[in-house]
C-alpha cells in the first residue's frame, strides 16, 4: 500500500497563494491589454497591406515617443513572481516563544510548562501577524506594478491611435 506524503497545511496554503499571485496578475494584464488595444478602420480606403505598414510604423513611433515596449512590458509582468515565502515560520515562532516562555515561567516560580504554553501561543500569533503584514505588502506592490504597467500600456496605445488617426484611419 502506497502512503501519501502529507504536506503541512501552512506550506500548502503558501504554495496556493504563490501560484495565484503569479497567474492572476498575468490574466489581469492580458485582459487589460486586449481591452485597451485600439481598433482601426481605413477611412480613406487604404489597402490591408498599407494598413499593416502604417500600423507597424505607428507602433514603432509610439514606442520611441513613450519609451514603452509592450512586449517587454508583458514579459516583465510575466516574470515578476513574488519572492518565495520562508517555510515553517509559525513553527519557529512557536518554538522560540515556548523557549522564552519556559525561561520566564521557570524564573517566575517554577511554572515551566505554563510558561512554555503561553510563550508558544504568543510566538505563533506574533509570527502569524508578521506573515500577514508581509503578504499584504507584497499584494500592494504587485497591484502597484499592475497599475503602472496598465498606465504605460494606455499611454502607448494613445500614441498609436494618434499616429493612425493622423494617417487617415478611424480609431475606436
């Protein structure tokens, strides 16, 4: 009979959070990029070949003017995975707290066991609060990067739209 290897709950939760923090921003960025991309109509009867040439030239011009490279921006967002969270933080917090509590309990009248229990609880709570704060900070950084990328892409698309409009295309 094959035994299943048990993954500690904390490690499993951290793996899920890490995977979601990579996939969700990419999905968001891809949807935002698709929604922001303008659509051009050849109002002066330009051929499909001419429209392709104009589009390529306008994209190149927009990249020079804005300094935004949409392909590099998408690659940067795809590769901006959050740093790996250290594993076992709650257990280390409980262990350190128990050790400290044992010492304090022993000094305070020989209550070694009670001190260890209280110390373990306090240590676990302290580490848990720190981990939540760190996760919140990482989420805020990720959100800030997404907003920056969205703003850059919007500026780039406005430049492409202006160029194509100047060449006789209707843009939506």
